[in-house]
């Protein structure tokens, strides 16, 4: 009788929880945290590796797993910033240059989000970009409820970094994921579109 009752409870419980509320809460809590909010402290490499391992579980068509990452910290961050400035005239104005250098300084690591196009082009490129973005989302979600924050930035002239990043012909960099430690952040209300109104249902 006890087992029967427990099973009924389990069924009711599962029915009410078709979706794990904790996961919904994590997804809804994800947000961009910008370098101006970082305290400049360095995150342990082990933690960064854990984030990258989470990224690596993203789905991909034909399992091409197109994402890969080049991670900059310490003085290599400055070299990366200098190269970006060198390649982008717009960043050469003192104010913009200083702003960018400060962003790099405040960040613990800059993760270059890279993508490798399947050599046989067995799937469309957009699918490989989409898969890489899903890998980045895994990093972003992994930061929820921690003191690690980050955001994806796509600086102008990123394609000019190919040589510096030692990328092959079939590889490209889709941007930087700035990552750092923050103490506190202000509340931010992002106006989300009304997806309920925009969704079409067909029975
Ligand atoms: C592919 C991609 C590229 C982005 N590039 C930039 C960028 O160049 N500069 C920037 O300020 N934010 C960039 N963002 C971050 C968005 O501004 C941010 O996600 C958006 O404001 C929503 O905020 P939230 O991440 O807190 O939900 C990018 C986001 C994505 C997904």
C-alpha cells in the first residue's frame, strides 16, 4: 500500500514538474556582466576549464563540434588588446583605447570564441555558428549563481585577428567572452519581447 501511494505521489509530482523549475530559474537568471563590474581578480584555471568542459557538451549537427577556445590571461590579455587596437583604427583614439585596455585589465580571462568549419562542408555554416553559440550559452549559464560573470562581445575588426590567433583558413573567431569576478551588481531589467503573443500554435 505504501509503495503504491508513493508511486502515485511520484506521478503527481512528475506531472507538475514536467520541467525542472530549478533549470528554468537558472536560465532566467543568466545575464551579461560587463568588465566595468569586475574586480580584476584572477579566476583559477581549473574553474575556466570546467566552464569550457561545459561548453563542450553543446549539441552539433553530425557531431562536428565546431567550437574551440583560445584563452588569454595575464600579460597575453594585453597583447591581445594591443593587437585589436592595432587592427582597428576606431580604437586608436585615446579614450576608446583606454576604455578597451581597462576592460581587458578588469577581466580575469578573455575567451576567444572560435569555430572550425567542417572541411567537407557537410552541413551549412550557420549550423556550426549556432552550435558554437550554444557552447557559449553553456559557459554563460554555468556562471549563474556564482561570483563569476561574463559577456560576449564582437569587436569590429575581429576577422583581422586571424593571424594573431593563429587560425587556419577554415577557422574563424566569433568574438570574445570577457570573464571576471564581481562583488555585486545592480539590478537590470531587460525588456524581453512578449513571446506568448508572438508564438503561433497549431493543433
Ligand atoms: C552573439 C552575441 C554578440 C554580442 N556582442 C555584443 C557586443 O559586441 N557588445 C555588447 O555590449 N554586447 C554584446 N552582446 C551581449 C548583449 O548585449 C546582451 O546579451 C544583451 O544586452 C542582453 O543582455 P543579457 O545577456 O544580460 O540578457 C552580444 C551577445 C551575443 C549573443
